[in-house]
C-alpha cells in the first residue's frame, strides 16, 4: 500500500514537468502522409494473379482468376471480386477485393488486399497465406504489384 502512495506521489510530481516541456518550445506536428488521393485515377482489370501458400506442407500455388471467378485450393475457396490498379502507373500496385471462405462456407476474409503491402490487410489463418501479385489487364498482359 505504501508503494502505491509513493508511485502516485511521483506521478503527480511529474505532471508539472510535462507542462514545462510543452511551454519550453517543444511542439508536436503532424505531417500529411500519402493518401488514396495521391494515387490518381484507377482502372479496373479483368482479373488478377494471386499466390496461395499452404504453410503445413510449404507449397505455394499461383492462381490466375478473372473478376467474379472462384478457385478451391485445399481447404479454402478464393473468390476474386475485383482487381484495380493506378491508371498512370499500372506497374506500381494492384488492389484486389477477395472473399475467402473455408469449405463449410465460413467467411475467413472479405476485403481489399494491396500487392505492395500484403500485411496491411491480410488473411489471418493458421494454415494458409494469400496475397496479390498483380492485376491482369484487358490487353492480356499483367501489371506487377
């Protein structure tokens, strides 16, 4: 109990120090970072190339899916709803809207994955990892992500 009182007294003593630091010219600034508006207009691709890793056997498979197409790999089903890429620089990134379910129909993931930042919005699964590699353009080529 005595230790708790000592800790409280030390915290109360530290409060004036924090105020003095702010008054002595220490300023916090928040700078604008990159935003979606910085990317510019985006185009919708006809499909995407994905990579699926089965962590239990250490095997990866590349999938090429058209928008709306579904593929079953092992114990999961991967559906590509849409793939988009920046019009002005199509080789810089790919954004894919995926719906991933298990074979019982339980939704494991439903959202956008970004090729350049796969951990930003990732499938949380003990056995499988899925990530976007690139969008497939209407010209038949692929755009790296």
